[in-house]
């Protein structure tokens, strides 16, 4: 199945069609500003012309180093309309990390917010997104709409850099066609509808918030609210006021919301759809949320940057009996579970998930060896370890690199984490393997406690839930777990930080 022919399939075309269908409907709220679909589409055309007027040519890369805002969204769609390649950059990056992404992508211009501009490497050509007298947003008033050549479906729309939790980030080359296929997959798998009132609080530079929710919701004509950040007070206030009934958040945000002292007392009955993803949701946390909000429809979204990023979804009527599953492949994705040589493994046995899909990237920008390694025998190798059941549901066991070799026995960190999450005084936990002379890797739990709890109590609790060899050898207590902006816990950073703790 392919997208209809007869006109180029482009990212900006998603907005254009909604603007023609419902021009007067409100598309976006940000702070005190609101945009109808017609106004937003016009702003995108004017911004596209403003960008081309700076001397940029089709195919040039444009860095986007800014906070969430209406200007950020307009700039992304303007790049798409003008045939430019958008390069979203984590606004928390500084120094060498920032210079690496801008240099590796070859960004000819960086769109940035004024408070971030001082971090850019010396000599960087930049244009403010907003909040200055001469910004992309202010130029809209004096710029004509773009009337230049439209991009083609196979042109690059974005270099979507991987999160870099295990190595230097790689720029996944996403075409217009790949992203539009992913939008259609998201709309069908996640039941996105024009009548929904979604709130978007996660960073827009990250693929999940932008490509799984905001753009697909613009495609169906919904009324969207964009927030600066996932602030719990603001999100709960919007829900109680009836301005939001759909929310996507990583498990860390859902955990934070459920741990709030006022959570049980807030009227959240207006929240109809709850989406989670970016990392594994602990089953005990999901059970607590479902107990408190029994009518809320939960969707598990799973994938990675290279596939746009949605690949698998577990719908609200599929959770019963498989709370730890990430679901089945979405509309345009084909998935298998294979062994080290690429052969299918029997259902119920672990292996690596591989994908084949029109949503997939074209490879990694200027990294031919990494591209060849990831794309083998016509399939993309994800690095995720999973099992598939007879009904086609996938359960992710771990990242291949996060499986712990304890005394020669492989242990999935997620299973140990789920066991510890059942303890009432564990707020958050990440389980890692640390080098150990006896065990090869010692199973180590890094815990954010809720109240007083001891290492011995948690080890005993884990032994009651798991086979003895799976229980942690050590428990380390921290105030917070390191994570990237999408909410994914950075286990590599924990392994580096506590490398000497196992044998202590």
C-alpha cells in the first residue's frame, strides 16, 4: 500500500490540505497567540520565502536550536515547503556536543532563540526564531508568500539525529515520503481525530512529539496546544479546564504526575487518551494509573528515530493480559524477530527486532559504515531485544546493549526494574550491569527513593519477586536519574558514573 499518486507527498502539504479543508478552525495555541489553519499555512509560506531570501538553496541544511514555540513549528514547516533540510538540535546541548551536530550536518544557517544564541560556535550564521526586532516571526509581516518550486516526495525533509545514549548521534535521513507515511500510521494506530484536544509538552526537536502527535494532529485538523515544557501544574490545569483531553508523555513524566500529592484529588475525568512511549513503562506504574483513571484509554507507542519514529502500538483494548507488551506493527511497518545471523526465531524466544517500511530513513548522513551495519539483507536492525507471541504482539525485553551478563547468565534489566517498582518506596529505578571480577557484570539497581528505605530491604524485596540470580547485587541511591529530553534514562551515563561501585 502506498500514498496516492498524482501530486508530490510532502510534509508541508499536510498543513496545506487541512487549511483548505477547515481554514477558520483554530490549529494552534501557544502562550497568548493562536493561529487558524489558514493563518498558520500563510505564515509557513511567508517563512519559507524569508528563509530562501537569506540565500539558502534547496537541499541546504538548517539547524533548529530553539525551545518549544509556534515559531519553531512554523520554521520546520517552512523548511519543508522551501525544499530545505531541517536539523532539529537538542536545546540542552552546548560546547563540543552542539558543535558536533551543527558541523556534522553542515548546517548553513541556525534558527535559534535569543537566550540560546550565545552558545553557538563562533562564526555560526544564525537567525532568531522570535522575540527580537528582526526574527523569522517578525519577518512574516513584510515577506510575500513562497511561490517557488515545491520539494519532491523523495527529497530529504529532516536529519533526525538519534538520541546518542550509546554513541555519537547519527543523522537519520528522513524524506518527505517517509514522514508522511509515518503520519498516516500514527493517525490510524492512535485513533487521532479532529475533535481531540491534544496538549504537546515534550520538546518539538524530538521525533515523538513532532512526528507522532503534532503533525498527525495537524493533518486531521485538531485544535492543538503547545507548551514550553511538561509542567505538571499546567497540564493538569488544562485537563481540568476542558482544554486538553489527549496527552503524550514518557514514563518518567507519567511517574512524576502519579507521584504528585494532589494527583488523586484532581478532576482528570476529561482526559480521554493517554499515550506513553520513548522508554519502557514499568508495569506497576501503569497499573496504578489505570486504577486511578479506569476510563482512560492508554496507548503504548514504540519505535525509534530511524523509522519516523512510530513502529509498534499497543491499543487500549489490547492491554489486558499483556501490560508489558509494546503491541503490533502499525500500518506501514513490517517487523520480525531474528537471531545473530538474521534468521527468524520461534515465537516466545528473544531476538532482535528488524523492520522493513516506507517510513524508514535513507540511512545515516555521511556515515556509510554505520548505514551498512544497520541496514542488512533489506532490513533495518533496531538493536532492541524482544519476543513475539503467536498473535503477533511484541514485548521488548531490553536494548541489546543493556542486557546484563551476570555470571554467564543473561538477565534483562527491565524484569528487575518491574520487580523493584512494586515496592512502595521506590519512586524510580534503573538497573544496569557494572564490571565485576566474580559476576562479569553485577546487577546494580540505581534507585530514586520515596521516603526511607535501605539497600537490604530492596534486595530482599527483589528476591521475593525474582529468581535469586536476578536480584541486584547492589542498590545505589540517587536524587534523580539522568535522562535525555525525551525522558529516556541514560544508562550509559549511570554505568560510567558508578563503574567502580560493584566491587566496593
